[in-house]
């Protein structure tokens, strides 16, 4: 937890928000390949560095298996496991993915759920964003409220859902928006309550909540690094 004052943190966040607004793309992603890459990253990035998740998603994307309309999902899981079990090139180093079998199963099960519902991610994300998020949390294996919100934001579907990671929750604690340090949130209902509190704060900051959490993430990471440097 950072020792910076709540006022200093909110000023920094307010300064970063306009820059993020200028960098976001307009319109939602409609390319099925890109959508699967984004969803794969969200599933693969749990408890591993994002750079490793991106490398794994790139390898899976190159094969195109998640875009095949008809296939056996158990065979798909085996194929994905083989891919994820082979060392990946990450920032000039060879690294092994941490959970190859579990994440292969998550991706294959998610593919099966999507194929049984709309057939494509493009068709799936056309609905109400809250309903889409709830569907992902219920049916996309390995996806929680945070990952589902990240997927929908990264695809440009909406900027009205928050990604409540530990940095954002610590900021909310510092601002008195929630009490104590909340390490994680379990369940969509609890997530929604915290999200609504941050959304109220976002309105005061005149920034969509899905961009405010991005600014908070940047500010809190920088603040924590500076604080760590003081003690080195």
C-alpha cells in the first residue's frame, strides 16, 4: 500500500485520464481473430506476467484452432496443452507457461460454450454489456468479473465497466471509497457493488470508469515503485 496522500493520488489520476482518452481506439473490435486473441490473453494472464500470456496467445492465434467452427473440444484441449507446454519466446528469453493443462482446458471449454451459444464471439458481444459480462463469468472457464471486464474494455465494447485489480482496490481504500485493503473480490454481485462505488468516483472525476481504473493502475504502480526505491 502506498504512503502517498489520497489527494496526491487523485490529482495524479486526474492528470493521467485525459492522456488515456486520447489513446483509446474508437469503435468495438469486430474481427473474430482479434476477439479470440483478447479473450485468450484474459484467460491466460491469471497469475502469470502479461507478457507471457501474450506470447502464449500469439502462439495459439497462429494455429487458428479457436476459430474452427466444428471440432471436439477434448481434442482441442489436448492440442492447446501441447502448445502451452513448449517454451515460449518472451522478451528475448525462453520461458515455460505456468499452467498449461489447466489453461488449455479453460480455453477449450470456453470455445465450446461460445460455439453452443452464438457460434462466434462477435455475435456474443452484441448484447447488453452487463449481460455479456455475466455470461462470460458463468460460462467462460477461468474468467472472473475482472477478466470479463478487461476483455470487453480491451475490445472497445464498453468503457463503463471497471477492472478492479489490487492497485485499483488499494486506491479505493486510500480514497475512503471502501474500507481496508481488499485483496480480491469474490462473485459478480460483490464486484458490482465495488464497481458502482468507483463509478460514482469516476463521475466526480469526469472520466468513464473504464478509463479511470486504467489511470489508477498507472498511478498506483508508479507510486509503489517510487516507495520501494526509497527503502532500497
